[in-house]
C-alpha cells in the first residue's frame, strides 16, 4: 500500500452530513439568512457570485458574536454542550441550526467576521474544508458578515451535481423572497456583485401600523408591483386561527404554482393540503392548468401544528386540517367576492404596451383600469355592487331569473339603454361602471363608453360567466331537477359513514341527491341530480361519505355539478360571432355589473378590459 | 423468471415468463397451488412474492395456463366416465393450444396487466418493426381500464378467467384502487394472480384480500442448471461463479452475466486476494471502471458488501472454506486475518459509505478506493 | 392452402368481419383474420376476444389449409382490386406469408400461426331456436335505447333475454334499463327456447348484431348457453360472450296499479315535447306535463333562455296531475311508437309511469319522472 491511496480524510463524515443540510447554494443562503434574522438584524444584504458557487456573502446588523461565540459557532454538536448552563435564547438561536455552520465549513471556505454592538472591535474566524482556524481580531461594523467561498470545492462530485449558475441563483433568490415576505420589518437586498436583483426596504413607522399595507408593500417589492395592484386582502379568523395576506385576482395567473407562498407562524412552508385548499378556492375562476399567485400567512397556536414533520420539505401537519382548509377556501373566496367583477389590469396594460406608437418610450406606460370612478364603491362587496344587484337581480324567489335574452327582449328599442325597470330611466354612464354600449366589433367584442374611458367586452366570455353564475345560483336556490331512479340503488357503507350522510340528507336533497337510510350501514339512493345524467350513484355516495369524514363538507357533489355547469355554460353561451343589438349589449353590460365574479370567464380569461381616457390620451401623446 | 431483459444478444435464449415452460426450484409453491385446486379451495386472488428473478411471473403464467386448461367447474366431474383424474402438476405442454394463445396474448380468458407503453404511437411503430416498445415504470389506471369489463363478461372458452398483474407493486394508487374494487367483489370463476417483488409497497388492503404465495430464492444448483440451458455460451466455472453470486435469483445471474459482472467480480477478488498488499494501479483501474457507469456501480455496491458478509459469516461459523475458488481462498485468508468483530465493523462501514455515496452523490471512485483501503487496513492490522 | 375466389364475394365477407377487428392492437394476432380453406369454402373469422364473426364463402379450393393475415390490410387490398377480378390465395413455402394474386397484382402478407388465434366458438349450447329477422330487429330496436352506459352496474350494459309467460302465453322477452327508464318487448316463444337461461347480451354485440340483421331477411337461428350466444345467418355466424351477472328483478318496478290514464296522439306529443324542450340546451331538459280533463299543457323553462308552453288535446278523465319528465327520455320512448296513439298510465309525480303503444301490446315502457 503506497501513499497514492490516501486514507479517508477525517472530514469525510462532515462532508457527507453537510450533504443533508447544505445541498445547494440556496440551502446555505437559507441557513445564513435565518441566522441573521434570529440575530435580530434589521437589514440583511446577500451577495452571490456564480449563483453562490463562488461566493455567498451575508451581511447583517444584528447582535453579532464575541470571540467565544464565534469559535463555538463553527464547532459541531456545540448545542449539546450548551444545553445545561447556557441561556435559553442562545439555545433557540443556535438550536435547530447548530449543524449549519460546521456543515458549510466542511464543504467550503467559510469566514465569519462579527462584532456585537457595543464591542470595541470585531473578530474573525475561518474554516477551510473542515479545518478550523484561530479567532483573530478584525475590523467590521456592528453585526456579522459570513462569507462562503467555493462551495463544494472539496467534493467535486457534488459540485458537478449543481445546476447552471443561473438556476442556482434563482433558487437562492426564491429562498430570500420567501424569507423577505415573512419579515417585512427587515430590509433585504440581493445582488450578484454587479446588479441588484432584489431590494426590499424595511417598512417602518406608519406602514407598520397597517400590517396589510406593509405587507402589500413588501409583496410588491418581492413579487413585483403587478401583484400589489392585482391582489385582494385576505383577513379572516376562526377558532383561534388567523389567515392574513394577499390573494391575486383570478385574471392574474401563472402557468405554475411557483408563486404561491405560504407561511405558517412565520415559517415558509410548502404543503399539499394548503396548496390544495388554494386550488379549491380558485376552482371556479381558473382553468385547470393555470395557477393563482398568493401570499398567505397563517397564524395559529403552535400546539395546533407540527412544523417538523420533514424539515427539508417544509411540510406541516395540522391538528385540525379541515379548519385550516376551510379558512383558506372561505378567506380567499370572500376576498375575491369582494372584488366583484374587477378584472386584472395586466391584460389591458400589456395590450396598451403593444399599441404604444414608436418613440413613445419616454411616456410612462399608462397604468390602467382599476381606478375608475365606480371602482371605489364597487370594490368592497357592499356599496355600489349591492345597489346594482338590488335593481338588476331577478325578483327574489324566481329561481329561473330573467335570462339574458329574455331581459333584452323586454327592451322595446335601443332608445332605452337599460333593459330593466329601474329608478333612473336614463342612467348617466357615470353611474354604470361598464358604461353604455356603443358598438359591436367583429361580432365578438362590445365597445362601451364610460364617463372616463372605454370598456371592451368579450361577449362570449362574459355571457358564459353570467350563465355559469346563474346556474350556480339556481343550484344554490334549490332549484335542482332530480331524476327519480326506477331501480333505487342500495349503497353499503360503514355504519358511521351512513349515519353521517343521513344527517346531511336534507342538504343533499337540495343538491338533487335524495337518499334514505336502509338498515344500519347502508343508504338507498332514490333520486339523483338530473344534470349528471347516468351517474355512478354508489360511487358518488361513497365519495361524499369520505369527504364528510375528512372535511365535514360535501364538496364532491357540488364540484361535479360545477364541472357540468362549466361545460354547459361554455356551450350554451352566446358564441362569438353573433350580432347583438344595442339593447342586448346593454343588457349584457348591466348583468355583468350585477353579477359577482363577472370579471373573468370560467377559464380565467378576462371578460372585459378597460381603457381610461387618460390612458387613451397618453397613447396619442396628449398627456 | 427474469423480466425479459433488454433485447440484445442474450435475450433470444431467455423466454419471457408467458412463453417459458420451465419452472425450476419452486416445487413447494407449485404444490401449494395444486393442493388448493384439487382440494376445491382455490383462492380467487394469489399474491406471489419473493425477490426479483426467481420465477414469480413464470409461475403466475404457469398457473394461468393450468387453470385455463381446466374444464368449467360445473362441467368437471359430470362426464359420462366419472370425474377426470386429478391433475398431478401445473404443467401445460408447449404444444397445447392454450400455451400458444397465452404466449401470443390472444387467450380470450386471460388478461395481463403490466405497465403500458410510454408512447403509444412509438409503440405501434416498434411492434410493427418487431422491436420491444418502451414501457412506463408504473402501472397506471389506464392500464387497468377494461379489467372490469373483461371480468363482467362470461369466459370465452367456457372455463375460468385469469388476470395476471405483473408487477402489482408497480401499480400507482389509482390503479391499485381500481384493482382493489375487483378484489373486494371477486367475480365467480375468476382468478387474479398478483406478482410482487416488494409487497410492502402495496396498499395494505390488497395483500389482506389475497392468499400469499411466497416463493423462495433458487438453490445454486438450480441456477447452474438454468444457466446451462439459457447461457450455454458461458464456461462451467463462470456459471458456478454466477450461481454463487446470484443469491437465488436466475434473473440476477443473467443480469450479472450480461453487464460484465463476472469481470468486475474477478478483479475484485484478485485484489482482495492480494491483501494486505493490493496493487494500487489496479485499485485505481477498478475504481475508474466502477465509477464509469451506473450498472457497474450498482453491481459493485451489491457485490462487495455481499462478499464481506459471506466472509464474516465464514469467520463466525468457523466452517472450513472447502472452496478451491480464488474467492474462497481470499475469504479464508481474510477471515483469519482479523477478529470477527472487526470484519463486522468493516462490513457496516462499507455499506454505510457506499450508501452515502449513492445518496448524496459523492465521488464513486473515492468510495471504491476508500472501501478497499478499509479492508486492507483491517486485514493488515492483524 | 391454395384457393381461388371471386373478388366481390371475398370483399363482402371481409367487409362484415373486419369491423370487429380493432385498428390499433398491441397484440399482433388480434389484428388478423383467420382464413380456413376446406370443403369448397373459405372460412373467414375475426374477433375482438369478446365477440367473433365468422363467414363462409364458396370458393375453388385447390389445397386445404389455414392461416391468419392482417384483416384491415387484406380488406384494403381486396377493396382496391377491380370489380369482377378473381383472387388467388396461397401460402408461401414456409407458411410465413399469404400470397394474394389477382390479374397482374401480387401481394405478400405476413402471417401468424393459426394456433395463436383466439378460440371463441368452443363450448356447447343448451338451447337453440329460430326467430324471424323482423322479430329480432323489433326486440333490439325497441329496447336498446334504454341500455345503460354506466359501467358500475355492468349487468345493465346489455339486453336481458329470457323466456317467460305473459298472461299465460309463453314469450321470449327482451328487457333493457338504465335505472331511469325501462323497455320491455316480447314475442311469442320460439320452439326450442323454452327453459332457456336468462342471459344478458352486451351492448357491443347488440350493435354488431343489428348491422348483420339489416343484411338478411331470413330467419336467424340462435343458440345459447349460460355463457355464450350464437347467431347464425345465411353464411355468417356471430358468437359472443355474455354479461356475467344477474339482471335485476325488473317486474317489481313495473307498476300495475297506476290509475291515471292519458291517451294522446304520439306524433303530436313527440313534436310538442321536442319544440318545448328546445328552450334549453341543458342535458337534463325537463318538460312538465300538466294533465287535466281533455288537455295536456307542456311547459319547460330555462334560467337562460326563458320558457315555453304548448297545449295539446288529449283523452283524460282522472283527477288533474302535474308530472315532469326528462324530455330526451320521453322522446326516446315516443320514437318507438309506431301506432297513432300512445297511452301513459300514471300514479303521481314521483312514481314510475307506464307508457304503451295503444296499437301494440308487445312493448311496454316505464319512465321515472323528474322532479323539478
């Protein structure tokens, strides 16, 4: 045996262990930034070079560490040594992440420079591929600077495993975004050495008094201004759990669920239950392959949640999962309902960008739409929207409601622009958010004039949404046709499930499913919703029983009906290409105003866009 | 038996389970099935378990052919000449029409559920060109579709209907649920045969509704016999070595033979035989070779700990090696070179290190060298 | 195997049988048609493993033998040969290829061994009888619309055929139901059908059978056992698996004490229902019937399009009743009525209604109302 086969280096164990804590630059960034936040920093600046492979530098203005703490911080298993006599804060601080610094030190060149506020000088310690150097005096302002250079240089195999610089940088940026969203009181910045990739100033003073505004500000800084202007505020609490945050408008959607940020007690998590709940909340508004953007903060009694199920995957487990799901679904739905028929501005903004003539670059891109004169009162779910509903909605008790065609048929001629008997016989367009129809173009779009702008409506999308909402309303009003079964179907269940279902028999009957008890542990299905056609009644009943057991809700039936409604609404709606007269167009506009969620069709496309006069003027360089 | 290996030179010699008339070494399992049949206690669902490559699917098809050759239950025994003699084994000769149709996949009363083609269009082209199309890694609900309809119709040939699921532990959740529905309400005159390499991966509700039929690894002699039949090109000593390494799996023996396992193994034994003075250059060469491709790396991860365990066992039982092979000689020498507890520690460390290397993508060559060094040091310190 | 056959005869037979061969098959032999030449005829045989159609065509057999060849390819080739051509079929030396010669064309088709071909026809039949094509067609046409497409209750995915008595007269009865409506048709029991087991003929078999009936005016001889059914036409034989299940006790759901009898012109009612239901595009179009002395008022409304009302004269003397039906179901049934008048016998808005063709006692339909 000659020296060419070298013994396993002492540090191999550390390197292997590091593989679990630090699997890529982003995980090192996460550990370091969390350390900084734990140290009470009010600003954290991160610099990455080559996606963090060459350098990760995290600078904070937190508590800092003295020479003894420094030495201890890079020592493996130091937490157990501290356990007996150390002050509890320190244990919390180093606690779970006690492994992080030594792990990083074992796979990279690590240098920590730190100065506690009030100390007269800073100290520095370096660890090179696992070898710990001595603590030396150094110069540094109060706070800590951690530098990680040449990550994984000691383990080439792992280095090879890393992705391109750009990808690694994105991962690291994503990590910092999540942390920044959870901590609006801390200023964050991320730079790649030449450019600033993220800048989120600390929100102080007045803004902090209004947590929603502060948060929206922070989300705007992190997710982009577009989100801040296209979101609604969520704030609900129930049984000691509180859900706050912001949910994007359904028209502001993405191809992936990447931009759904969830925080449980301030900790970023990715959890199937939570993401599923978000899907559920947006179900009526988005196509299956589109995803909303949300940032939600769930605060609840720490005892009600287990966050340590799997630290790496950031899964969590709730004691009362149904409560949490319900909170998310109802919180988002409530907030979206409040937004009424407001559609995202991004569509119009994008369109306008394209329409801008050459040489108009120096004009600021016109910011569109949401600020119409009607927008103020319409946005909160009460206000104008309620008023509109009051005089547009079908008479109470008439489940069928006046249909679009029917409504328009009542209008004798185009001279009376509004189809319904109403207090103002000749409404000023200013009072109608979507204005007065002026023309139909390409037999597909309706142009309407408002007091301060122009609205373009996609007639098919709009009508489809109206039909869908009306079907849903009809369902909700109990007007569901039921098909009797010639051969009643007996479904065997366990006794508890059967009993649970039967206690909800009335509710199910309003949805069109009539069941009766059939001895212990069985129900017999007498009638099914006619909408569903030939349906596997036994399967449906079993699904409902499962859901009742799991969620306490009977979603399956509503979901299936909504699916059918959606398909039917699409096929039964005014096709693009049909010529509408003015009365019909106005009728459509009035109904849109009166219908919640009419800002987008069932597939998440907008039903209308608004161009404000000011924006039109900008287009022509008049402003 | 072994999944039909990738179509290459060796493939011709190895018939796929549905066309394989030979089953060696599973007499006990076969007898259990036969007892159940003749005793009128044929279970409607069987779960055939055991490691890969020992004949589970081959037995499943053998059972299928047997059952499909039997008269319908209400016809059996009702003939003019009294009850037919009870069957004495499950064999159906390859000349039998049932054998042909099972092999061709055209038996009206047999439904095989296996992972579907990953690309239907490409598969059609492959089939037309006589190539084996690529299959998905799991059985999805589409692959199970049609099972309900198959079982809801009467048998085509009048007797039983048989479903073979190969392998049941490849079913994803939805597919498993669909199969579970059938198991919960088993149709009459129908038998489901589920092959599972890893039954623990099945939802617990499936095994609980099946009769378990565990198959044991094959005896080395059986492997040698089978290798003689399937790979007559190998030398006798190669076959013996493979049989020793196969751990009872003819599938594993064939894979080893196909992927150059014998050479890697030979080189490893040579090096181990040199302890405590291994040839450094050859160690590096072995490290390079092992690190190069996934198959060889998997082979090494499998071979070395296995060999160490055997060696430690030798030391523990104190049984004289009695084995004239280089491997036997090396084992005998090493097991004497250090106390048993030290070898057990080496074995544990080796497994740990190789596992870690795999898990966190450490340098494979380093790992090979490190393990060899570990062994050398343990042997040298005696 | 070597034979000569007339192109049009071969084409007709291939046309019949190729429809059961699935186009895309991952099991090669299932794409093939079996050819069996012997005794002065060429037997052709195709299957999808659930049903099999066999034809026999007279031809000049020089050498008996059998093989299998790709069905659709063979059909395409024969279809493109000129009318009146003679086709010569033979196997090459090794039997690996079917050689087809016609005029100056020559084709080589890859063959697969006959013993790989699925065997459907094995087994014995316990009952055989003969039924006229018209009767068989009537039984199918007037019941198949009610066959269920929902797969969980698989035993409803076909037509239930059985022998029974109706008012003391032995009959052969066909019944189909999807759980919402039921259709029952009977014909006098043919000789040989007495004591036959009750069977369920799968939907797909019904469809194939219906196509074959159209091409023959002759009687069809039916053979069956509890696991197989066989229909023999002139030169064509179809064998099918059955649904392996028990048809529900349908007699129980045919009400006998309904007392509100409405008689009405079938065509008028059908057209009115069709018009009124046009108001809604919904799948579950409900049409409401308000029945009072001498008159029926049909109405439908849709949250979308509005409402529609139509009045029809009718003969009715019982107390007024309002009852709703799925208009499509109602139209399906009215479509089977060949006579002028249809009779609806009702009890109340939630109980099954019996519908009959006044002029034809052989069919009875039961429809479950819809509740709006």
